[in-house]
C-alpha cells in the first residue's frame, strides 16, 4: 500500500469570469507583528513623524488585542510573510445593534495589487473577522462603504444596513463544556 502525497495547493484559485485570484490567508495580528506591519505601512503610506508615531501607537494597541479592537493581516505566504493588506477593526458599542460591533472604516493594501488580489484580501479578512467575532461573542461586523467600493461588491454575508454601513450578522459560536 503506497501513500500518495497530494500536490501543494496552487498559488492561485480560478474565479468566475476566468480571472485568477491569489490564495490569501488572513490572521489575527499579534504584538510581535508591530515592527513588520509598522515598517510596511511606512513604505506604502509614509506620514510625517508625529502622525507616524500616533499611527504606530494605535497599531500597537490593536495588535496587543487590548479590548478596543484587533488588526487583521492578510498575506499570500503560509508562514505569514510580508503583508498584502491590513484591516484595523475597532470594537464599538451600538445601541441600535444591542451590543458590541466590530467596525472597520479603513484598510491598507499594497498599491500594486490588482483588483482580484484586493478582493481576495478583503474576503479573507472579513472571513477571519467573522470567525473571531463569533468566538468572542461579537454579534455584528460593520464595514465602511469605502472598503467595499471598487472591490466587486460586499464580501459574502454582508448586506447594506440602514445606517449606510455594510453589516454582517455574526452568530456566536456554541460553547462546548466538559
């Protein structure tokens, strides 16, 4: 009996219309990612020193997962590699939604990425956000209209809400005891 090893997954995935989108993995950023993500942001969108320092402090807080939000990092390498995109997410109380909402109002993407790669990054980040939200009892994800504009519509599971944001309803994961 011989075992066959399946080939490595293709670095690209065919999409509707014949376009090919790269396989993108999104992960929750950690405190150890601060230098990598900060340097990457300085390259793709340089800021004056005071503004860069403020951005670095806010990024550090998101990466530390301090309870105010998280930062999702998308890459095309299995080991994480250099970021393709970064989605900062703030946790906001919402009276209308009766709980905390994970809200993303901006994202950073490598400028040279084509539309299919940008879309793949957004979808991967939103899928990871939904998984994280469900695991932490966050019932709602909100995306600013600008995140979706020009990227082929809202990611799967998001609908336009009356407040003008794209809303994803997240059902918390069931807890298993014992």
